[in-house]
C-alpha cells in the first residue's frame, strides 16, 4: 500500500485525546437509553456506532458524533424509538417489512436476523424494508450475518446527492452497499462502500483542514469538476467508475425503494419528519452450499491468490476488503479511540444534557489519552 489517501487514513492526529473503546460504547449506550430507547434497541444502536467508529475514517461521519444528530431527531419526534417492526408479507425465503419511521440501526439488525432465519430454511433469505431512517454503515448490517456463519449483503437508498452521467443536479443517493463473508481466518472479508467516489463527510473533513480533494469526487453547482471541497459542498457528487456508479445507484433504488413501495430517487430524506429510507438485506447460508470448513478453506485460498499479485510501483502489499479496517479496529481497541477535541467536548456536553456519566470522556480530555 502506498501513502494513505484521505479515504484510507485513520484520521487520528498525534495530540487527539483517546477514550477506551469500552468506555466509549458504554457512553453511547447510556445516551441512547437516556433518549428513551429500550435497552435492547439501545445496545444495537451503540454497537452500530462503535463498529463504525472503530473501523472507518472519521470523515465518513458514522461514528459516535452521530449521537448529536440522534438527540435532535428523537427530540423533534422525527424518529419513533418504539416503532413496530411490521412484517407486511412473507414467504419461507422472503419478507417485506414496514419500519414505521423507527431507528434504522435497530431495523437493520432485526431485518438481517430475519433474513438469516429464512436462509436457515431456504439457503438464502431476502428481507426488503420501507419506511425506515438512516441506518449507518451498511457493513454493520452485513456483518450481523457473520454471527451465524453466513454471507451477508446489505444495501440502502439515500437522499439525492449524485448527479446522473452527463447531468449536474443530484437525482440519486450515495446508496451504500455492505458485503461480508466469513473466512475462518483472523478476520472476515468485508466491503463497505458508497456508490459515489466519496461522500460529503470526507469533503467536509478536508475542507476543515484546508486540504484539496481529488477532482473526480464532486461537481460545483455549475457542473464543473473541482479539487476544492468547500466549492463542491453545494454541488453534486460523482459516481464510482463514472456512469457505472450511477447505474449501480439507480438499480439500488430499484431494489430498495421502488420494489418495497417506499421512496426512491428525489424523495428519501425530503421530509425531515419521515425520511422514508428503504433497505434490502440478503443472507446466504454457507452450509446449504457446502461444509463451512470447505468454504473457509476455499476463501483462504482465494485470499492467498489475491495477495500473490505482483505489486505496482509505490505499493508494499495487497490488502483484501476489510483488512485495513480490521487493523484500524485492533489499533483503536489497544490504544483507545481518538476524538478531535471539539468532537469530544460536544459529546461531553451531550452527556451533561442527558444526565449521562461523562467521567471517562472528561478524563481523556484532561490527559490526552486512555
């Protein structure tokens, strides 16, 4: 791997305070419970934020900082923390769910568990959800299938941020995908991608630091390519692989919002009080196809083949999907989770508003680390 690109770097700066992972997750759990979320659902939400905090670049914005958004949306009644998980229709292998504006992280977890239950009967299970809200990192829900030894796939639609090929106004979302497969090795292989080259979270991250971005990330409102993230914030994002990313995003909307009877294209996120996000979850029971031990051996052989590639100039190793994120998680669990001081102070203020214990966060801020 060569010098880290903005999307690859850990985002940690040397003087960032670090909070022990267990303390950070306990804080998130306490915040969700203080916001009126039931204990089991609060645990799902806290786990989802922590997985993102540990594995992904902070510029993606899916970690604990999202607690501030949850406070606002729950406080305004824009999320129903006690919403029913309604199975509208089902067969042995399929289910259609109405989330009734519930917590996306909880909906995603329950939907993937249902998909796994159906895969245990049919070899594959598919659950399509409408009427949901933001569910965080797609890989969090894909990885839920790993607990059963299954392959998991999760994808979602989102508010319009991507321009169509040849256009300059956004018409489809980043529409992220997550895919996870067990390997029987040190870590599973996990893909977590948006279908845009990057998201506005990364643009905001670079703009705050006065750093340029690659010119294939976004357009200005006038439709011009730019390396200035601040100039592109009001414009449209560009798809991965040019028209290919647009096509994948289009069909993600088809397989989530259109087929579920939910929102699609311009409509998701248009009403703050009802985001009307749609998701699709697929679980594959590896054991239906072959002995899981055989599958693991085949996965290890495949990984070895990928890593056998001769290196390009400037690279020192080949990584498989999820390997970099696994290393990030191991480092953060060992050394503590780094937070910019402004973010840490915002979380402490949140905890004080909610009456939650902030002693671990205060200690990290005072000492600079765990």
